[in-house]
């Protein structure tokens, strides 16, 4: 009575089987669509603030670099210092500007996000 146990594993086969099965599981689940909509709204609210912060920070660093270059030329020292300070101020304002733009974007879609959140929490 020697019974053999054969086990074969193929990750590619299992992944393909899971991918196909996922098409048939929860085909008409509205909660997932609502959650995806909530995620998309959250990303949409944060994107403008992130871009504003990156743009202002990058511009500030470039202006600071220009100021440093002007300082290295002895005949443009004063202009270089002023330019560097302006660049430093712009780079320093990147984070507060990013937060302010994000807050304003969130304020615009707040009602829709809160309604969707309640709908998801109560299973509607």
C-alpha cells in the first residue's frame, strides 16, 4: 500500500489562474467601485498641491544656484546675494504653498468625499 503524493507548483500557472478567477469574483460589487472613486478623488485633490510644491521648490533651487554663480563672479557679488536670497525664499515656501493648494483642493471635493465615505461605511 504505497501511495505516492505528487506535488507540482508553477507560479506562472497559478498567477494566470488567479487572474482569470478574479474576473469572475465580485463582478457586481458596488463597494469596490465606490472605494476606487474615493481613492481617485483623494489623488485628484493632492496632485495640484504636489505639483505646485515641486515647481516652486525647483524654481527656488535654480534661482539660488544662479545667485551662487553670480556670487562666484566677483563683479556681481551684490546681485548674486539678492538673487540667492530670493531663491532661498522661494524654495522655503514650497512646502507651505503645497499644503495650502492641497487644502483648497480638498475643500472643493469635501462633500463628495464625505458622502462616499458614509456610503462605504454603511454598506450602501
